[in-house]
C-alpha cells in the first residue's frame, strides 16, 4: 500500500466523499473529550483530521498518544465541515477527514522549540535545522532556491552554455580572500587550496574551445562570516568566448529576469541602468550604491576653494548630502559620532556654519526649507566613504527606502589596480586577469593609477550580487599586469605558468561573470541574510552548530599528513 495518495494541502470541498490516505507531521492536536482533532502537515499545507471513537476505537486510542511532530498516516473519508467549523484562512478549511485508520509512523522526542514560535535563537534553529526546515519560511526559501536555479539553468541551456565541472582542489586562486588549505597525505608538507572560484579553469575552457561555459559551483573563501558571506557559497559562474561586455551583461540580465518570472515576481526592466565606478563613488560614495532612494552626494570642492571657513578651504575635497528633514542638537551629535567612527574628522551642519560662508557658497548649496545639508571635508576617499555610509544610514533611519522596490544596476569601468596598504604596491581591483579598457592597455605599466578595467559588477538594492570582466587573452599583456603587481618572471612562471602557456597557444578573446547565488536568492526571498536560504549554514564564529564541526583530529591523523600543531589541541 502506498504511504499516501494525496498531499495534505491539496484537498478542497469538491473532494468531499473521497476516501484517501495521507501522511505527514502532526502540527497540532486538540483533544475535545471524545473527539480528537489533528492538523496534519506536509509542505503543501495543513489538513484537519477528525478522530471519532464512534467511528474507530483503534484510531481513537492511537490519537491520544500523538504529540507535535509525530509522523502519522491516516486513511478516511473527506467530508464537508459544518458551516460554523469552516476555516476561511486555510485553503483546506472547507473540509476535514473522518479517520478510520491511524498509524504512528514515527515519534518525536520533546521539541527544543515549537515550529510556530517566533524569534527562536538562530543557533538553536541551526542546531536542529531539520525541525527548522519544516517551517513555512524555510520550506518557501529552499523551494524558491530550486525554482530560481532551475530557471537560470534553463536560460543557460537555451543560450547554448555547457555545464563543465571544474576541480575544487587546486592552486590558490587570487580572488582577494584567504585560501582554505587541504593537506595531501601522499605529499606531506604540500597543500591544495579549495577554489575561491573556478576563474582560471573557466578561462582554460575558452582556450579549449568550449566557448560558452557555465556552472553553479561552490566556492570557498576564508573570510569573516557576515549577512552576505559564508565560508562556502555558490556562484552562477559563466564564461564566453568572442564576446564583448554587452554580451555578458545581456546573459546575466536574462538569468535575473528568468528567475524573477519563475518565482512569480515582477521582473526588473531591461536593460539594467549603468553607472561608471567614478560616478558611483562621486554621487553615492560607494561602488555598490543602494539606488532605491535619491539623496545624491553633491560636490562643493570648487565652490569652497576660497572659503572663509578654514575647514573647507584647506580640505582636498568637500562634499555634502541634503537630507529631507532637520535634526535636533542631540541627533546632530549622534550623527557626528557615527561619522567619526567611519573615519571623518567631523560632520558639519550648514545651519551651524553658515555664518562663516559667503553668499556665493550659500547660493550654490541651495538647501530647501525643512532640509539639512551635512558636509564632510577631507581626502577624497574619506569623504566618499563617510558620506556613502551616512547616506545609507539615513536612508534606513528615515524610512526613505522603498522595501518593495527591486533596483538592479551595473557598475562599470572600475580602476584596474588599487594601491595596497598592506604591501605598499599595486594590487588588482577585481582579479589579475581583467583586461584594461580599450585604448588603455599601454597605460598598464606606464600609469597603473589611472588605467581602468573592463570590469563590471551587478548590484541589487545595494547588495553586490557579483562581478565579471573581459579578460586578458594575450600573454604579454597578462605579464605586464603581473609586473605591476610586483611579480618577477620567475614568480609569474611559478604561480601562473600554466595560464601563460595557455594564453600562448591560441586563446580567443573572452569574458565572463559570476553571481553569488545565495545572495541572489536571499534578496529574492526578501531575507536579511544568506543563512535563511542556505540549508545548513555556519555561524559567525565559523562553527557548524549542527555537526559541531570544526573538530580537533588525533595527532596520529595529523602526523600522516605531515602536520604538527604548535599549540596544544583545544578541548
Ligand atoms: N571569478 C570572479 C569572482 O568570483 C568572477 C569573474 O570574474 O567571472 O568574483
């Protein structure tokens, strides 16, 4: 006999009279003297079972043993509920099942939390994730995950992309994070790195003639865990040969729209707006601006050059935001404090400094009645960062953000290099394989500070969903980038010899993209972090509350790997 012949949430009033078998979890049990009511639940919904001792004495005996989350199987007749018992909030609320046979298939020990409990501690939810997964929220999120990924695979398939599996165990891949290392028993003292991304393998696929590669791949990066970051995460990773930037953006937009449509959501309009990196930093103080609200940053550097106000006159850069409200003294002080935490020397309110400013300056700022202009004067990067953070902070605090909006946009034309405080030289902004903008190749070595890359990021409501670029496909250009990064010929060969060899054997022009799938799904599910759309995530300490990993290993196992710990094993 089948375990069930219908799902709990499927039955409607027209099913009255049917004899059915259902199976699922006991969501609640209500004992009304003789009659017992059980809400039986599976992922499709809930169904009311009525166990009446007059109909089946055996079922009634069993019903008294039932506790929440027992797994049950029931056979009986679907009947219409009495009019006063109809539950309009439940899709199955018109009917119930008069049970003839009831079996407990599995019991449950007392629960660490109830499924309908609010604000359950997250570590507890993750420790008992199998319970948490039964909640409507997790069922919805994990199924949305599947729906969106299936839609994306569909788009890839229609466009002729080939799913190629690439290794997780590889050499370090430079994506800007620390590598997770994997000792190798057969070669003690040597390590694989877990791939931070399949970047070089997908480029090699292009050299290998695959010409449209994709993968929903797992990537590993040893970084602090955050709302949008786990040690391991999935990317929609793609690469295309003989393409230009617009071809790559077009495919990515199609994937986003395909996933929205599959999820039954109004898709964003295409093409997504584009913004240069320079513009984004100037107007929003961020390379991933949240464009659900305006409050653009204004530049006042020119107009304050000869200011009487020394703080403005002597600063390399002066910018401000106009906030559509006024602030009390204490609110202003609080804002100043946060600005200082972000690295500003101060935060000037126009009303307080206007007596130092000329008529020309005041006229240039043109602040409407009831609004406040807040200024930061400092080096350009500090001004941009602080006003960028302030803009988002105030956008949230003052409720300027439309939580239902979905604003996608591209950031283009990033600098190819950035200066590294850490080792005092140039490092890559995206990764070292990004091509310079057309016509700027000559500047790679001549003027690394100003050369721009064919690098693009996709942003959704202020979250960076992913990055991509057109790649370097000529070995001499690749070597020029390596030189700027301070790698001599020998180091280049040692680390990237295989790539240089491949670029020397007929590499087509190519480019690609990678989108963080978990970030995408979290946003699609309107969840605040990616843990809510990940079946088994880790917590901020880097632990997995469910299995208790990471764990120490016995010395004998480590010895086999050629590893000796300098500190004693933690408990
Ligand atoms: N490998 C890059 C990343 O993981 C994406 C790309 O350039 O395609 O961010």
